[in-house]
């Protein structure tokens, strides 16, 4: 094979393989026994220096050199977590500190249990969060107050899902949201870090003049924020139809409108009615980003067996999240979990001091550790949690200059291949299917087979 044909073959493989990412990577990494491809593990190294270190490292080696990283400066807000919610063990009678929590997903999917030998009677789990975006803190507080409030679990659960994920709400959801904002405001202690900023967002949402936008306006705004399309990644027509409808409207967990009737939904206040100065929302966020796709598919299969009809993956995500919310609501109501959320930067000394004083048993870091050099992270983690705390974190690599370079090269390759094969006039480039993952996979192939010089 010539280098050129090896190149295009590898690009083809990368292209084929990346079409189903990130769900594929995730399912793959969860395989039992847990035995990920070494190539995938290599992708978790950041930048050329770390990659070169990794190539020569033996199992158990620790890289101690500090590599400069970009500091997170809250340039935008995530509507919900853009990483699949992890199932983290959290223990009753102890404190869990969630750093960069974005939403309450770590709590929603937590494996809440008694500390070994102490059973369930050890007291509540105290969930404490730190975030750099006031909007996220205020929204999460409201979700928690909605879950604590009265009402049928199924009704409350659906209203919670709408506030959390949907572009449109039922009118009753707006009322419940405002009531929960009032409750959150009166319960918020002035000792809360970032109190003033959180209060400003809650007040904005309570103010009668700030109403939920009409549905037509909400549709326009949703469509302006969404360009990427997932439909072509799905095999079954029923999934493509459901995902297309979701991508056009952004409706989630709202009741279907029977044909020929008036739809009385309104736009989400969380998405479309924020105070001035709120960081802009990230584009193209979909509810699929936070739910493990294999579990979603399992939900579909179970529902199909029970109902004897096809169940789309959109319904599958809804069912998966609804089940989690239904499990958490009783904990919110019986006090076996308490929640306090703060606006703060974990690298701030005062925040570290407050966290250390709580002696957390477990901590989760989202991918905040991507923004802190490794050595500094270890020091910080020890200062926050001492020797007995278990830390959970994720690494993402798409902010590094190395990743950007690979992404650019990958896109150039796409254009070249499209030009050579004459399909350029018919293709929207870059191909709208997680270019970052495409680039990752390409990078993996490129570096894993190092005997092939690609560029
Ligand atoms: C780390 S970002 C991750 C989003 C995305 N995966 C990325 O890499 O940009 C998730 C959340 O962490 C918060 N965050 C980032 N750095 C933080 C810090 N030092 N302390 C507290 N929260 C932080 C941000 O406000 C954001 O909402």
C-alpha cells in the first residue's frame, strides 16, 4: 500500500468508527471485563509532552512535570452536563463535594449507600456543590426545591425534567418553577458563597415582568442554537423521526399535543429568560450528552417488550432520566439527602478552606482537572479532602492546542477527500458528527501506528 492509500484507508476507518461516538466509546469502556483499547487510553493524555511521556511510561509511573493548562474563566454556560453522568458512590452520614457540577446530575445518578458497618442510620448525605456560573447554581437550587415540594411524584418528576432539559414547558411548570425559586431564595443563607449573584438570578426568575417567552419565540431561539444533527447516526426510522422532532423543537418530557388541538406550551425561562450578564449558552447541547447510550437502549428494549411496539431513543432517554428523578424525589423529601450549592472557584484559597472544614468523604470534579496542572491538582485534592477522601474526575482534551491542531488537520482531510471524490458540492463540511471525536479517533490511528508517517 502507498502512504496515500494507507492514509485514506485510515481516514475511512476513523470516519466510520467516529460516526457512533461518543456513545460507542462509552459502551466500549464499560465492557466487562473493563479492558479498554490501549489506543483509547492514549487519547486521555493531553498534549505532545504528556503523550511522549506516556509512550515511555511503565504501569504505575506518575508524571510529575507540571504542564501549563488553560484556566477556566466561565466563558459560557452549559444547559446541563455535557458529559455522561457517572455513578459515584456517596455515603449517608458523610459529605460529598461536587466541583463544577453544572447541574445535579452527579446526585441524580449517585449510588447512595450507608458507610460499611453503619447501615442506613448514619444521618443524611450532605451534597455540597461549587460552580463558577451563578445561573447553574440558581437553576440547580430550584430543581432541588421542586423535588422537595409536595405533589404526585410523577407530576413533579415531569416538571423537573422540563425545567432541567426542555426548551418548552407546560404552564403548570412555570408556576412550580417560580414557587420553587421563591422557596430557594428564602432558604438561601447569606453565608452561601456568591450569595448576591445567586440571589440576582433567583429574583430575576421570580419577577412577574419576566415571563416565559411564547412558544413561537422559543422555537426560533432553540433553532438558532442548534445546527448539528444526529439523525443520520441512527439506524431505525422510528429513532430518526423522534430525534428529528426533538432537534427541531427541543421538547423534552412534555405531553404530546393531540392532532387538531391547541398547544399551550410556553418557552423555558431557564433557557430564554436570563438576567443580563449571564454567560451565553453553549450551542448544540442535546439531552443525549448526559445519558449513557447503552442504558438508554436498554430502556427502549424493556419498554418494547412491555408494550409490544417500537420505542424511540428519545423516549428511552426520557424514561431513563424519569426513573432517576423518581428515585431522588423521596430522598429530597425525607431529608436523607441535603443540598447546599455555592458560587465559587475551587482554586480559591477561601473555598479550599471551607471544603477542607467539611472533611468530605467523596468529591467529584467534572473535568475541572483539565484546567489545573496535574501536580497542582494533587495538592488541591489533598488540601480539600485529606487522606481519606475519594476523588472522581474526568478528563477531556479538546481545549489543548494539540487537539485543536489535530481537529484542523482532520477537517482539512475531510475537504481534500471530498474534493478528490467529487462530493464536495453535496456535503456540508465539516461533517456534522462530533468532529472532536472524529479528530480523536483519527489521532489515535495516526499515533498508534507510529511506523506510518501520515503528514
Ligand atoms: C469544567 S466545565 C466542563 C465543560 C466542558 N466539558 C469543557 O471542557 O469545557 C464544567 C463546569 O465546571 C465549572 N468550573 C470550571 N472550573 C471550575 C473551578 N475552578 N471551580 C468550580 N467550578 C469550575 C464551570 O463553571 C462549568 O460549568
